[in-house]
């Protein structure tokens, strides 16, 4: 995360978040008055932040590193940018209790982190599971905190208070409607040996995620039993260009995902 300041914050739940910030630990002196625009915040690298801060939320099985090439491209736009490793990932705490991962609690964690940085309002950008959490930050905290919402890869999912969640029913309904059990891979990750098997087959899992074949993700992740079969056979396929060795993504993934507890927490 070049040119970003790595920081940590401990929440009221005694959970430690690691995050990356375009603002250094000690902001430079102001050269002009901050903008009075709604959401404007403190100082940028070259003077003043004139636009709302942006909070970036990654998905599975990523970390804040997901944004390592996005944030530099957005720097000229004048936003302060903060990218945390979410709960269960990277350098952030990895509790094993699923009850620690409810959306209201994680939204509260992030609100505390922002408050600790003096951020009262932010635009929240989420990818994959981060898009789900971004939505829930809006629902739990509203415009008092979230002044803008950007969802990447995952559309809005309204809460359902009437029916308890059923993965079996969800996959059945999706298979009936689209021909594919789109969350079949979730079934794999609920199996007791999934963390150990996935960790033992990290290279194979990486190629499952980034294989360079037509309909690859559909065939592996939306077909019941396909992820387990692929990993147990320790299969490999040709990777997409960005995922090949030397581009940084694979190296970061292998170093991070080999840690004990990462799959137990985030899988």
C-alpha cells in the first residue's frame, strides 16, 4: 500500500482493526481554510481536502490491498481515503465466534474507527461482501454518517425480517430461476474441514478464483461440490494475466491467507 499510512484502531469491543489512510499520522499544517462543503475534511497531501472522505470496504477473500491500485488513481480528486482490513481479514482481529460478525456490530466498529480519525461523514465504497457491509452501514447509520454509497459487484440486498436465512433455499431458488446454484461455494465453506483443506491447497484455490477459462467462476463456484472436488484434486489452470506471479496480487494473497485462523474467521 505505497504512500499510505498504516494505522491500527481498537474498538469498544476490544477488536483491533488495521487500516490504510492517505492522511499521515500527523496532518501537515493547513495552507488554506478547509472547504465548508458538506463532508469536507481536514488536510490533503497538498493542502486541503475539499470533498468527503471515502471509506473502502473489500470483500472475500481479499484485504485492503484490493484497493492498492484504485486509491492512487483517485488521489487527484481531493478525497481523503481510508481502507481497512475488515473483521476476520488481514491485520485485523479474527474472532472465531460468528456472533461477532453481525452487520450492526461491524458497522459500529467502522463508525468508531472513522470517529477516531475525526471523520463525521464519508462516502462508502464496497466490493463483494464489502458491498453488503456498505449497504448495512447505510441502513444502520443513515446519512448522518454515510453521505454516499457505491456498490461494486453486488447489488442492494434489502433486509428480510420475516424469513430466517436459508442457504439451501437460496440456492434452490436461484437454480430454479437461473439454472445455477449461484452460492454453491458457500455450502463448501460451511463444512467443518473447509478451512484446513483450503489452506492446504492455497495455490489451487487461487487458480479457482482467477482461472483464465470461459465461464470459469460459474463452473467452479456455482456448481455444487465443484470447489471441494477441485481442491481435493489439487488442480491448477492457467491464470488471468493480473493474477500471475510478479503482479503483486498472488504474493499478497499467499502471504496473508496462509495464516492460521484466517479461513476459520472469514470463510
